[in-house]
C-alpha cells in the first residue's frame, strides 16, 4: 500500500478543525483545537460523542505540540 494511506496507531496529538454545535446554536461555530488520542479513529469517536460536526480536517502532530 502507498505510504500516503498508512496510518500509525500510536498515541499522539491531533490538530482538529470542526463545527461545535453546542456553541452559537443552532448553527454552531467552527473552532480549531488540539486533542491527544490513540489514533485518528479514536479522535473521531471522541468528537462524535461531544457533538462536533462537519469535521474539516484532523492532522496528526506528533508527541509534542508546536507551541510548546
């Protein structure tokens, strides 16, 4: 398989942009934030539980955040 499509399931930080529907109801507000998780699938499950919709992107960052 192409390296572009291979994902590592190691715990790391993810940079996320999604619509939070619990802010500025009923449309919500697009916010950008960081989450730590086991994999992209784990992050998607967390976002689904917390009512985040319209996920624009999820980018794996690594072990350290860029601003630390």
